[in-house]
C-alpha cells in the first residue's frame, strides 16, 4: 500500500499519535529504499504501537523482518497475518521454521496444511511440500516418512535429487542398508543432485559405509566433469536431523532460484533466511545466504556472516570474504586474505579468483605471481589452453604497464602461437604493438584478422580503425571508428580516436565535438591531451597513443 493510503488509514481520534505514526511511516519508507531493513522494521514497529490494524502493515513488517534476519519479529508478524486469515507463503514458511525449531511437529504439520487449497497451484509450495513433510514425519517418528517424496517422484523417470532426499530420510531413521541400496542405483544428472549427493556421502561415511561413499563420490566427480563449483568445494557435512534436512533443501532452492534468469532477490533471500534459521552451522546454507544478501544489496550483512570469531573459514568462503572486502574498498586486506585462502586449497578456481583480486589490488608484482601460479596449475586440455592464452596476455599487459616491451612481446607471441584464432589475443597483440608503432604491417594484419572473426566487437573495430588512421587510410578509419563509437558511446578512447580521425579528414567541427565529449569521460593524462587539442588542434605531440 502507498504511503498516502497508509496515512489515510490511520485512526482519526489521536492527532499526536497520528503525527508520530506518519513520521515513522516516512522513516520506514526511507529505510526500505535505502536498503536498511532493521531500521525500517523499527519504524514500522513504532507505527504498529499506534495503529496495529493498519492495512498492509503486518505484511511490510514481515518482509522487513525477513530481510533483517529478525526471526522473533518475523514470527510475530507472520502469526498475526496467519490468524487474521492472510495465509501468504512467507508467513507460512516462517511459522513452519519456528515450529521445527521448537520440535513442535504437530504445529509444523498444521502450518504445512494451512494453505492446502492454494498449494496445488503454487509452484514454490510444491517444491517444498514433499521434502518438508518427510522431515516433519522424521521428527514425529512416523513410519515411512519418505512416502511423501516417493509419491511425487516419477517412477519411470525419478528425479535424482528427490531420490537422494529419500536416502537421507532413510539414514536419519537408521535404515542404512535401504539407503545404501537406493543410493547405488541413482544416476546424478544435474547440479542439485550432485550437491545433495555430497551430503548423502558424508552421512553414509558417518554411518561407516565407506565403500558406498567411494562409489557415490566417484559418480559425483564424473557427473560434475571435475568442475570446481564453489558449493562443491565446501566441507562435507552429514545430514541426519529434520532441521538439517529441511535447511539443506531450502538452501538448494534458494540457490536455484537465484540462478534463474531474470529472477528477483526477495524469494531466494526468503528461502535462504529460512534455511539459516533452521541450521546456521551448515556451510552450504551460510554460503547461499551470503549470496542472497549480496544480491539484495546487503553487503555488510553478507560480510558479517563471514566474520566468525574463533572458527576458521573453509578456503572457498575465505576467498568469498576477500572478494567482498575488495568490493568494499579494502584491497590490501582482500589481497592478503585471498593469498592465504589460495594456499589452503589446490582448487584451480580459487587461483582464478586470487588472480582477479590481485589485479584489482594494483600491485603488479603480486598480480604477476598470481598469474604465474595459476598458469602452472593448468593442464593441456582445450579449456586450459584457452585460459593459458588469456593469462599470457594478462601478464604481458602488466609488463607493458611497466614499459617492458621486449618481455611483453615475447609473452604475446606465445599467446598468438597458442591461440592463433582467438580474436581477443590477436587484437591485443596487434594493438599493443601498433600504439608503440612497432611492426605496423604485422600488427595491422593481426587486427584485421581479429575484426573478420568478431566484426561486431567495438574494441576490435576501434583497434582496426586506429590502425587505418596511423597508416594513412583516413576515410576507412572514420567509418570503422564511427561503428566502434556506436557500439560503445561511453568509451573515451574510442571517442578521442574518432575525433582525431575527423580532424585528419578535415571535419574539424565534428573533431572538436568528439574531443569535448571525450573530455567529460577522460582521466588525467587523456584530459590534458584533449585540452591541448581543443586549444591547438591536432598535432603530432597530442595525437592519441
């Protein structure tokens, strides 16, 4: 409900109270828009003390309590909505979580059934009903709690993740032999089944079923193609309680919903919060909530979940903390933490992330070491060779920044030899030589080859247009540089290049227009050069590099 409508709905008999409530509503709206859910919740709570039945108020309080991670406030708002007949899904989920935390299985079951008239058409509800009902039955010590999962799993084409949930339920009810037999027959066909499979493996291992564990982990490695998914790099943790089982499933749903194209941030955050409230010791659940918070603009809260005093973070989460630190501007701290994380694991993906953090840290030597370390970890596969070519170019770029042309050229030649059909490699090698007026003929040929491969790439069009400018083909240069500017109108380098080409072509008014536009985007060195052009026109001394 809009702020004006809420204000109009305030009770009329108490003007002073209405004024305080209206001020609190304004504070709440500002806090909501500013991404401060705790402050918004506090303001809405002040409103509720004056007008507890204000339409829409409890729903907003519930939403802000979920974002703030305040379970007590979320439970109170959800209960008020539920008993008032507003049986919305977020209220239902909060109440189920609260009941499970208290081991009140009857209440949990009642809340699960409370929207049965809606759940049949509710996709999100259908995703959680079978699994949560099964775990509630585990808690209530009902017979065959897995029946809820079996009933919805297609017998001809069973979902592997649901079948693995059945195995977890059987393990939780001390039916290890049944779980082992079932697990051996499950084909892992998707990422979710691989993630659940790891938890089944950890649970089987705790039950002493080492042979079954090895068989399952071998299939997980085969299905994942040895990919280093961050979730697959987390420590194995067994799942044997209703809260842990439900938390695992809700966390996986949150992760999947966050990955859906065009998806919002609120529903994944709801599931991730519920999962964390059920089991805050589950690393995968914590990692999912961190990503949900970051996606929702709550970076400080995401960071707080990674600040665990006295507990060492798994390397993949330590690297995530380093990335968040870098995003917050603490580049030296991020670099130090990232290096420490990368020494604790041989996962290549962590070396990739280390290299990216080091690049952002503006420490060329540390960045070079990170690149070399990553390159040393590469194999001979096609994907590794592509990455090796990219790393050679990245290392060459560092050397060029230090004005070490000969060393950079050797690395670029290696990259071209390794990736002779890679447009980005060809363009970088060609343009780097061209802007230093080295090997102009060969450089032009490489950029032309890159442009043939990727004619829609604005950066490559700019490189080729500038090559034509430097070799006297002014008309060709203008055409290509105009194309490049249409592709990236906010790229100051392209705008300046086109201005220089316009001047050379005698189109001086357009040249000055472009130089002024570039000056709005330019940094210090370019800005000084553009100032000279606007004052003196184009000269050899102020031509773009």
